[in-house]
C-alpha cells in the first residue's frame, strides 16, 4: 500500500537547518543517535505488538510499518545532516461502527509517543456536542478547549461529518474553521483524526475542498468477514475464560452468518460480536442456576443452547436506502 506522507514532526524534523554541518552535528548528533537506538526502536514498539494482535486491519498494520520506517529514516538523515521531509500525521478514518477506528486511534497515540512524535500520546475522544456551542462565540471557545486538552496527543472526532450538516447558520462550520487554524498553529503538537461512515466522510471532504489536502493519510476500515468475526468472538471468550463446545461453535458461526446477511455492518461488527457473547454468557448463567450444575467444566463451556439467534431486521434494506438518500441531500446542499 503506497501512502503519500506530508509529515511535520517534533524535535526539529522537517525544519530547514541554517547552522553549518559542524554545528549541526555538534548539537544534534548525540540526541538523534540516542533516539534511534532507544529501547523501543531496538526491542519493538508496544503499540505495534498490540496492533498485531488485532484481527484483520491489514491495511492499517501495513501503514504503521511505513510510518515507523519513514520516521527512522528521517532521523538517520538528520543525523547525517541531510534534508528531511516535513511530517503531518492528521488522518481520516472511514468505516462502519465496530470496525476498530477508535481502537486504532488509541494505538496511534501510543505509537507517536513511542516514536517521539507526540509528547504524551493520549487520545481525547470527542463528538459534535463537545465542540459545537449554542450561541455565537460559544463554539470557538469549546473547540479551542478540546484542542488545548489534546496538545501532546491525538484529538479524535467521531462522526466528524456532523459538523457540516446543520445548515448555513449552524455553528458546526465555526468548529471546522477553528480546527483548521489549529492544524497550522499547533502543527507539531497534536494529531487530528476525523472518523465516520465512509460515504458521509467522502461527502464531508468534498463539501470542504480545503480539508482533504490537510489529511494526507486516509484509511478505510472494512467490515469484518464471518471468519474474522468468529476469531474476535473466540478472543473475547478466552479473555473471559470461557470456551465453546463443538456444537456451540457451529451455532455461533450460523448466527454470525445470519447477522452478516441481515446487514451486520450497521449493528456494529465487533460490537455485535461482543453483544452476542455477553448475551450468551448470561444465558449460560441462567441455565446453570436452573440445572444446579456448577462444575468447573460447566462454568467454562458455553453450549449451543446458550447462543441465541439474532432477530432478523426487516428494516435493514430500507436503512441503506435512507442513508444513500441522506448522503445525496448532503451533497446537493453542499454540506448545508
């Protein structure tokens, strides 16, 4: 996967060097060599280890490897007094609920801290209500407060397209203007990640031509396949010290297949799996109480009868039509 980077980093990366080569080496060489040979760089990044444990997300894993390689090479180039590329990590995440957007954003914050790009690496997760005020001037104040809280880390805005959906007099546009200005004023101090449904995010970016160029990294989070959902279920159960009987495995796969055919992408992907698992655990608890059977094996294993079918949602096909219609209206109105 080829990603076009436009990086603006901290610690002086991307800045034109005015001093002579001798002065440069004297001031920076030891620090850069220390960063390159740090424990994280040599032994492996914890954020990468966590990312590799996640099911799917192959395009994101590949991107992270590219980012790490790029940062390392830029540091080595600066160590040798060579010109370096500016670094900007602002990102767009597109995908349905439960596809890992928030999880990846948190790992990105951790990664950037480990690489020395961000000082704190924390993630400030907000939505429209946290940014948009109720009267003139209120929005700018609220948005600046969230930006201030995000300095040294990541500002993650979920359903970011909602900032441009309220009409010409809506204060959401003011929030966008403040964010754009902050991306310039604090370019080395925080990373902005906007997330939401793919169609809505594409229309949001198209309705604000200046925005797209400010986000050099745009990632699609695909819906999980049935096999991936099953793997996620197994991981969730193992973390809770539960297992599936052979019959329960067959039943769970059937339930997941039906969920996918009924439009699971709007029910939350991994979130849907978590709901199924939690409901199954409650069903097992009730069954064991009724059976008065509390052996270790019975406490561990879920049976087929514990895995409940998900009611079919007749409205799923209509949901898609409604979403397309709303997206078209958004496009025609120019985001108003």
